[in-house]
C-alpha cells in the first residue's frame, strides 16, 4: 500500500484550504517558511518545531569505509549531515495510529 509523498504543492494547498489565503499567497508562504528553515540549518542552527521535532546539522569526521562488492577500503570525506529527532508527542501519535 503505497502512500503519496507530501510536496510543496500539497502544503500550499493545505494552507490555501485552512487559512483562506490566495493560492499565490499560500505558495509564497510555504516557500518562505521552508527558506527560513533552510537558512537556519545552513548557518548551523537547530530548528525546533513544537510537537513535531528538531532538525539539526551534525559534523561527521573523515573515516575509512569499505566497498561492499570488492572489500576495498575507501576514504569517506568529512561532511555535514542533516539529522531529525522526532518529538515525544509525534512518536506517541505515530504509535497510537492517530494523525497530527
């Protein structure tokens, strides 16, 4: 049973339906919120959305990996990764089968 992926268009439509803004205003609103979140993460800040979770950036050090096919050792460069930690409220809702 495949579920549909939520897109910007879905979010914009939800804002349009719930708040009564025009479709253009709804789209601009969603884009602005996502832009603010992106800018905060790029600058290294954590983004906490109450009752949903926290997005953050974690630094991973360089390490040696292994090619699973050949077994050859391969260096993996240092990088930043995006992490998400769900809030306890979201975890409870997911496990109870109830939506947000």
